[in-house]
C-alpha cells in the first residue's frame, strides 16, 4: 500500500517562508463561499495562488498542505499532489461540496505507476478539514482516509470518510 500523509492547516496561519518554493495542495474559500470551497488546486503553492488571484472574491482564506520536503523530491511531491487534488475533488463531488471554480476533475496519471507497484493508495488527512469553511476551524479528530484501489474494470474504486452535506 502506498500512503500519502497530508496535514491541512489554515492558509492564514501559513507564512511565506512555510510555502516559498513548496509543492502541495491548497483549497480556497473566497468571500462568497459558504457551503462549498471555491477552488481546489495543486502545485507550487505560492506561485499558484498568485496565478489565481483574480479568480477569487476577496477576502479569501482556505487550507494548504505542503507535500515537498528535504526527504521528498519535488517530482514525487508533484505526483502525490495531483492525486490528492483529484481525490479531494472526487470527495467534494460525492458529498455535495463541488468547488464553484474548478472545471477539470484532476489528473490521475501518477496512479498508474503506484497501482502497478502497490495496488492500493491511502491518503491520510489530518489537521483541518479542507472541505469545511475555514471560519468554522474544522479540526479533524484523528484521521480521515481516502482509499483507492484499481478496479477490476480498469477504473478506480474509492472509499472515503466524509459525509454528504445532504445528510447533515
């Protein structure tokens, strides 16, 4: 099993030095967002936020998780970021939290190699819940998991631990 650990923290609690040059995933909640995030993205976090500045109604807040580190090269962090982004988009869609600005559903090319080597991917999400409004300071108790397996039909089977907004 291939495990990706992500710790989401509030964007406003991140410093520039925390994010400078780092690869990761970010979830933006802009000034109009109430029940669902505005955008879920991945890449060089600060660069992507600057590129997207005009897409968001100010003030905006959100969540970030840094995936790169001295032990994790940028190429691996980029691949894992694309997986985490795509899976958060799937969970958001499945739980009636589809972001208002995302058009694409994310890229999953990085899964092919991982499935060949490991068969299963588990994403452990800790810290704050990026699919809840930041002002609620939505701390995750323990871990929320997203588990992916290669389906027998060539597709992807996903399980996750989020509840639909429609169910409360």
